């Protein structure tokens, strides 16, 4: 009877673990296998090609463009969301009226699909009828804003839309962190004669370091996965000027009939995310001793 | 319907290999039906682990456990016909008091009318009828404790287990609830095993007390046994407040005309046959005597209302003496100490074990 | 004194500017959707429409073209509903049960298994796209709503399990022990004691899952065909069709329609949404 009591929990989570692990790790391995085959339109397990797909990958201009874009986008998206979010959080923490309303306004973009965001911003940044025309109508006749259709500036449009979507999230995390700081520390610093900016810089921000860290982590992993936003805003264009690894993978696998190559790019994406996330997860789980 | 409990050779080891910790070393206890057994000891002595093993919430690494003659190792807690009261009460937060009390009956598919009747009975016994429709969050600590007991009583089990149920209550409530538990035990006569770290609870509630330390049973006996004839210096020092005084020394002459030499003096009293021994005397078995040969200086005077305790600094260390409340004593005074030889406890100085 | 007022003034200015930044796209979407083609060409982003013209909305809903089909967003809206509702309910329930076991009925190795499962919250789903499409093919579920439901359940499992497990670790083990002694078993304890205490986390998880699943595009575009597209795919097709005449008002109306359900959930139950966000990011 006792053994039944200990058996049931294991039986109950078994399907979850089995399916979950198959989905996560099983598919990872499967994808890896595909990446060492010469699969094109359809998976072809008979044609083992070793690391050829990977070398092809790294020789492609388009992949390098995708990586470069990822770097630019991630850096600016994470940095921009972080800074804007932090700024808003600090300002909101100053006992402003209508804080609740403002918070709701800053955060609502996160409730939207990246597709909706992309579609809206695509319209706003429309070269002839969007922001440019608005500025002209407001009197700024020489304003030119065709970033969206220029190869070297389109990526920054994606950055803007991305920050718009996620800054509120960073703000929410920082605000929670700020609220968790003991008031008496601030009061002690004020009595010690520190000015408010000083207090923020020397005392509060260092306390918020873990929050900064975890926010960067989440934003970074979101940016690596950013597929929806790019597809909606530029579809990787013009040409493939705003391609990112996520769109690269999709296009290669589903549109160009290069499954092996696509799988290889997916593995590269996985490696990047794992490099960031695994050490973090390991240190978090290590901190707790195992229960019996 | 009270059961006997036989605990034989119970051992419990946590962890493996190098980091293995033996929490219970070899426990043998026989609990008679209807008895109120207290398990008392400092934190980490293993008493809660032993209770959990009796309950079936944990399994021992070795040993035998029988309840009402039946081997219950491997049997689920629900099948052991026991009830337990927890330190944090563990009341189901989303259910009313009535539902809390009746929950176990519900699990046993007792029909609603019978359940309601039993709930009403128990509520009357504990004087909580007016709380039946409330939620635990709306009750005070003492009320929650009563509900927790009601939940256990409603079952009418063959064994009651208590895991430090009064530790979360304030001092006054604790005294009240202690009396309540004793009264209920007298009414129901159900075998009870009660874990506490409070030696006053142990002395007042138990029909027998088992003192534990580091997973070993130090002594098991009636409160009088434990108090008057402690089996070792640990038990002597643990039970009784203020603690027993210990003086290590050398018995010179054994037998009736004995002399006990120790640092700072000597006492004429019957000594055991040993090269070195420790004398244990409770504060109430010492007196202040102006002209006694064993002398010291008064360090502290602690009036508690009914008694006054005087701490006297001697060459052998501080000695606590109980005196009548009005006794005129000054801090710093030089005073003599006399002992009541009839109440002397002798222990082996190395092992702490009682000598004769 | 002046400095204080000045700094307060600057504070509010900054906050209002930020509010403007965040609200502007919403404003533009609504306003554009109510204009006709002429107004769009002649006016600019911020102009109010001259009249409340819901024609674009009708077009977006029933007759706009999304690739080959010209049935508007309507069928895809219902696709999303049919996909999201089961997926949300199943993944939430499954996560609750898993979380319940992992926090209150731990066994040897369960923490380690959970640690490994945690990676599923962060991993890029690109790695599962190709294997998953093969599996869906084997199961005969390619390009079907049922297939999408399956994918979302599997993908969401790690996250929902995490939410519930972290929430349930706050329940004292003594409560479970008391129930065990009272005779309640695994399922009874879940049903009578743990679930009634779970309202907050249920809300958070349901909202979080609904938002993620309704807003998903990657799985939608990879695993659906013309008939089983969710609304995000429909919207993207509509807005990105390189047809001759671009109807921006229709695009905007479509975007609002697509975003409405999750926006509504956010407005009505926003506090649970925020809790879900902060819970997901801060591991506890």
C-alpha cells in the first residue's frame, strides 16, 4: 500500500517527463542528425555528409549577414529596453500620481503579438505615407525617413519596434526590484548627505544587479528567437538585409528546400542560447541543496 | 479502543556513505495501551523523526514497529488508524472548521448525518461550536489548536500523535491548552505519543517520559523516576528548572560515614565506591546555612514570586539554591551551603552515567 | 523649492512623452483603420478620420485577401480560438499536475529531472521545427489544428510546470501530511486541498499561456496550411501580400482584430499578467 503511494506520483509525471524530454532533447538530437545529412526538400537519412552543412553555412554571406544583424539587434534591443525600462522604473518609483495607469500603458505592448507590433510599425515607418509624411505635414519639410526600405538601416527599425514592445517588461521587473529595497537604507543614505542621483548610482543600482542580470538574460533569449517581429516588419528584407538566424533557418528549411542546412543553422542557434542559459540554470539549481 | 505500540530496534539513517547521518541509533520503547508517552529532548535529538516513523510518514532504516500487535512497516499512514496534531496545526485553509474536523470521516465515506453528529460532539467537547462555519484564517492561534485537536479526536483512532502542538502558542495559552489536552486524554483514554522540547510540558502531561539525545534514548520512566533518579547527568540537567547542580570530586570514604572531597570543600555524606564521582543536587535540596563549612559568595538573587533562587559562586563553580521568598540575602554576601544527603544523585564523572 | 517643482515637472514630462511613445502606435492603428483610402493618401499618421468609417473593418473581417484566399480574417480568428482554448486548458492542467508532484511528492531524481526540463523554457524552438513536422506527418496531423494544439501543449509544458511547481513549494508539507493521515490519497489531496488554494497561479498561467499561444507565429506558419492558419499567420499574409493596391486601413483594422483578444485579457486581468511575467523571469 505504501509502495502505491510512492508509485503514483512517479507514474503521473512520467508522461510529462517522457514527452517533454522527447520534445526538448530528443528533437534536439534529431535536429542534429538532420544537420549532418544532405537533406534538401525532404529529410534524407541515407546521405551522411558529416559537417558539410556546417561548413556551407559558415561560407554563406547570408548567414554572416544574419549573424551580424543578430549582434546589432540584440545589443541595441537588450540595451535599449534595459535603459528605457530602468529609466521609467526609477521615475515611476518617485511616487507619481496615476502610476497604475502609466504602468498599464507602458506594459500593454507585451500583450500583443509581434506580428501585430510589426504590422503597426511597418505602417508607421512607411517611407512615403508614415513618419516622413507626418513630419512634413508638421513643418519639417526636409525630414527623410526611409529606413525601412534601405538595406543598411532597416535593422534599426526592427530595434525600435522591439524596444517598444519590451521596454515595459524591463520596467516591470525593475520596479518590482526597486520596491523590494528596504526604505531605511535610502533614509540612512539621505541622512549621510547623499543626493538622490548619488543614492541611485552608488546604492540602489548595485542592489539591483541580479535583476539587471536576469532581465538581460530573458531579453537576450527573446532576441535570439526573434522571428515573428522580423517577418512582420521586413520579412528579412530588403533582400536579406535584415535576415536573422531565426528567419534564415525558416527560409532555408521551408521555402528553399535546404533542410540539412536549416537544421545546421538551428543547431547554431541552440548552441548560442545554451551558452548563455545553461551556466545560469546550473548556478541557480546548484544553490539549492537537493531534497530527499 | 487504545492500542499498544512496540518500537523495537528502530534505526534511521539519512544520506549515504560519507555524509550519512544516523538520526536514530537504536530505539526500543513499549507503549502500553492508554498510556501518554512523552518524547522529549533538544532539537535534533530525533524525536520528530521517531514520531514520523510511527505515523508512517517516514520509513525506518532498520527495526520493527507494531501497533496493536500488527506490523505496520510499509503500511500507509491512512491505514494505521492514527491521528496527528501538528505544530503548525496544518488546517485545510479553504475549508470551514466543520469540514476540517470531518475531513477524515469524509475520506472514510462516513455518511453525512453520522459525520455531522460526530463533528457536533467533538465541537462540544472542545467548546468550538460557535466556530464551525469559519475558515482557519479567521481564527486565533488557540482556536486553531482546538480545531486541530478536534480533527484528530473526530477520528476516534487507536493512537494519537502530537508534534509539539503548543510551541506556537503564547505562555498563558500554553498552560490552558496543556490542561485541555490532559483532560481530553483522561476522557478518551486513547494511547498518545507526544513530542516536545519543553520539559515542563513533559513533566505535567506524561504518564511516562522518554528523554532523547542525539538519537539515543537516555532514560524512560515516570515523571518521578526521571526527576528524582535521573539515569545520567544529561537527564539530570535537562529536566528541572533551574537545572540540577553538578559538583565533580573524589569520594574518600565510602558508605555511611563517607566524605566527599571537591574543589573548595568537602561534604560528609554517604558516597559511592568510585575513584571519581559527580554529585548532583537539585536547588531545592540545598540550603543556605550561615555556619556551614562549604562557603561561597552570593552572585545573583532571582525572586520568582513563589520561590527565590540564589546563585552562589563557589570554587567548584556556581551553585543554585532554592530558598523561601522572604529570605534576607544580599548579593556579595559570603554564605555557607548545606546539603540534603537523602537526595544526593551520584554520577560517573567520565560517562555521566548514574552510579547506583 | 523651485528646483523641486522643476524636477517634478520634468518627471511628468518624461512620463507623458513615454506614454505618448507607447500609445502612439495604438492610436495610429485605430485611426488609420477608420479612414478610407483617400484620407490615408492625403492626410498623415496623426490625423483623425473625417468620419467613423468601418468599411475597412468589414473588409478585414470578411473579404480581405490572405494569400490565395479572400475570406478575411474571420476563419483564421476561429482557427485561433479552436487552437488556443484546448491548448491553454491542456497545458495548464498538465503543468499543474506536474508542478504538484515536483513540489509536494518529490522523489529521488525528481529535482534533477526538473532541472533538465527547465531548459525547455529557454530553448529556441527552431530546433524542434523539422523533427516536429516529421512527427506530425507520421501522426497524420500535419497542417491541422489538432497538430498545432499538440505542439503548443508540448512547447508550453516546461513553462507551466515551472509556474505551478514554484507556487506549490510554498505549501507546507505538514498540510499534505495531515491529509495523508486523514486518509486522503494523491488525487484527493490535489482535488480537495491543493487546487482550491491555486486560484492565483491558475489565473497567471491561463493568461500567460493564452497570450503566448494566441500570439504565436512560428508554429503557426510552420505547421499550418490554408485552412488551419491561426490569425497571426492570416494577418501577416494579409499585410505582406505584394498585391497592387495596398489597403493600409484594412491592414490596420486586421491588426487591431488580431490583437484585441489578448489586449482585452490584459486590460481586464492585467495584474495576473504582470505576476506571470515577473514569475517567469525570476527563478525561485
